[in-house]
C-alpha cells in the first residue's frame, strides 16, 4: 500500500496544477501576443499525471507478480 502513495501523490498534484492553470489570468497585449504567466502549470501537470499512470502500472504489475509467487 505504501507503493501506491508514490503513484497517487503525483496524480493529485497533476490534477491540482491543471485546475490551477485554468484559473490563471491570461491577457492579450496590444500587439496581439498572449501573455500567459503561468503556462508552465499545464505541461508540468500533464507530466505528473503521466508519471503517476506509469507508476501505477508498475505498482500493479509488481503486486500481481508478488501475489503469483506467494501462491
């Protein structure tokens, strides 16, 4: 169960970052350029979710292998 914490924490952080990026202020400058100061939240959130999914898959596979070898 402790291994699941390493998979769930990045998932929660990634979701929080993606939600926060939606509430970040976005302005359009006079010359038409978009000024998005918190743009980094979107790729970092997506990366954390990806890491979490990979970690969950590895944890589930390792738990399944341990369950098979114990029987």
